[in-house]
């Protein structure tokens, strides 16, 4: 299986006709009013593979703190049937990754083969900071206290 796109987004919606509509993709930073904060970050994942393989893939989206502590894990699994006569199959999805952030810093969001995985080719850095009250804040993912 080959990953075409994997990154957080400001907003991501799966289109009924296929594909994804995403705003703020990729999300290059995130701001919260105060710490700790519970946020929900939309994730876009697009993959492809050869027909005849990967019928029931399972991957894990894992968020880690700046100290590399795992703070959230989301299982991503689907049934991926072959289409007769089509040599390649594509799959795209969006999901919401909830996470509790304790401090400012660079968090990471990775795509792993196992929930405890440490090695991946798909690791996204997500800088997180406290909102400056004197500046207009850029749009951000959903935040809950």
C-alpha cells in the first residue's frame, strides 16, 4: 500500500461522490486559548495499492507530545475489495483525532502499522502554541476545555 496524502487539516469532509474537500491542508500550526486543552484535529488519508492485495488493511494514527509520549491513538481499518478489470485501487478518508495538549511545542501525528509502532515514513510535525491575545488568531481545529 502506498500513501498519497497523510496530514492534519483545518477542516476535512469526505465527498459522497468520492474524494475529500479540505480547508487548511496541510495544517501547519495550531493555536489554543490556554493549556491544557482538548482539541480535535481532522486528518486526511489517501492511499492506493495494486488490485489483488491489501483487502483488509489496518493502520493506526498516533499523536505524540513534544516529549514523544503517546497522547492519542485512532485505529483506521477498512474492507478494500478488488474491482474486476481494474489493476489499481484507491481509498481516501477523513477522521477526527482527539487529543489533550498540555503545553506548547511540536507535536507529531504519525501513521503506523501497529498502535505501539515507533518507525514510520509518514510523520507530520504539528507546532502548537498559545494564542496571542493581541493578534487576530488564525482559524483552528475544534477546541474543547
